[in-house]
C-alpha cells in the first residue's frame, strides 16, 4: 500500500500570516516540519499541498529547493486539495497533517499508520477522541474513502476541514482511533500547534532547547523539558483549548461532544 503524507500549508493564514516560513534555527518552520515528518518510516512519499494563489509561491519554491513534492490546488476546499494530491501521486492511502503541527512526533505518525494498516480501516486518527498534546494530529484514509467523501460532502466546513464527513457519518466508514498508551490526556492542556505569535515563540523555544542536543527529539523529550522549565509552557498557555469547531456549533448540533473534539486543526 502506497501511503502519501500530505502536509497542508499556505501563506495567508488569517491569525498569523506567513507562519509556515517563520525562522527556526535559521530555517523556515515548514522545513523543520518536513524534516520531522520525513523521519516516519511508514510514509512512502511526502507532498506539501498548497494553493494556486501567487502568495503561496514561496512554499512551492521551498519544496523545489528541498526536492519535496508540491501540489497546488483549491485555496479553501482542502478536501478537494487532499483528494487530488492523492490521485496525482498514486496514493492508496492519504495522511493528513496540517502545517501548524511542526512538533509532531514521527513515532506517533507511524503508530497511527500501522494501526490503520493492521486494522483494514477506511479512516483512522488519533483524534477520536484526542489524547496526545494538541499539535500531534494524524489522520489517514484510504483513497477510496477519500473519494467517497470528496463526491458526497457538500457543507462548507466539510470541504474546508477535509475530514468532518468521515466522523459525521460513522455508519458509512470503518473508523478507528489511536489513544496515547500512557493513559494520559494532554489534548486540552498542552498546546504545541501554531496559530498565534505566542505559539511561534513556544515552538521556537522548544527547537532551540532540544534540536542542538537531539535533532530527532520526541514527544517525551518535550514533556521532560516542560517539566524542567515550566516557564516555556506558559508562553502560549492562554490559547490552550481553542479549536476550529467553535465556529460551527450550530451546524454540529447533531454530533455529540465526543465527536466534536476529534478534528481540531485547520491552516487558518
């Protein structure tokens, strides 16, 4: 099975424009993330999926310099962008990882991908419900299931956020979830994602502290660091618990609270 991991990225994020190109230890944040995702042993190919807007030319230029595949598609219809990227690169399964997860642990990526492969699922994630620190979001779906969602999903938030059609229609798909084997749940108390300036400062500090010592630092290395230096965690603490679905509560009123907490990330 060919697994294509798609990193969705764009320059025109509404809360922190150009965040994917912000510098971390002398390189763009997106490059740092590509490096981490590239450590996944189960991913066959990495594709950065951006839009056709001129503002996103720097992303394509970076991919060219790094010799990483780049797909350009619809600005806001991310379901369309993921599906067409998967088709173009011959994917049998497509992994969705947003570019605002630069601290993602490749071991967690592989854990979700192996779970998906071993269980013969249509869709699997570590977000049903989320237990890992926010910013370790991994979703994988078969190309057949992705095509079904691409054809049948019509609501704006289903198109914009790629995967709500899956968890909103559990009777149509074989769905699985990976929980953190520690039994802990840091999904609502740890924020390792980037939407705001403070998030950038937090992530930058993590890289500065750990990367020079251990370039392939893990989720546990970050947790040990935060335990040792709790001031780092405080940098973006005020944004803990902010998720995209807060803007869609009326549309999601028929989906229970458990399901509302599973697909948290966007590019915005």
